[in-house]
C-alpha cells in the first residue's frame, strides 16, 4: 500500500512540476530574459521536483510491475488541468469534467485488476 501512495505522490509531484513549468514560461514572457531571477527560480524548482520525483518513481518500479502501477500516471491528466485552473486561472469545460470521470474510472478499474 505504501508503494501505491508513493506512486500517487509521484504523479502529484509531476503535475505540480508541469504547473511550475507553465509558471516559468509565463515569467519568461514577462521578464523577457533567461537571466530573470523569478523565471530562473521557478524553472529550477520545476526541474528539481521532476528530478526527485523521477528518482522516487524508480524506487516504485522496483516494488511493483510497471503494467500495474503505470495507470496511475493517467491521473496527471486530472491534476494538471485542475492545478492550472486553481493556480493559473485557466478554465475547462463540461467535456473535460466528463473526461475526468472516465479517466478516474479507468484508473480504478486498472488498479483493481
């Protein structure tokens, strides 16, 4: 069970990393330079988070078959748009909500098999 919780946290970490990458891209547009401190610090945080998460994911793969754990990665398609809505003010429509339901059902179905 600990392995599945860790895998879930990896997916969450990757989703947060995507939000940070978007924030750094926005900051690069505003600042106009790769030497802008705000841009560089956000990008650095995203890269660090991705690195740590990747390392932890390798640990997860030592414990569980890839085919059994990888369906959890589909949750990133849920977390990233939700995070973009909460932190970046981006919107999504009803079709997205229906898609999220199908993704979550698919993950539950795959994980329980």
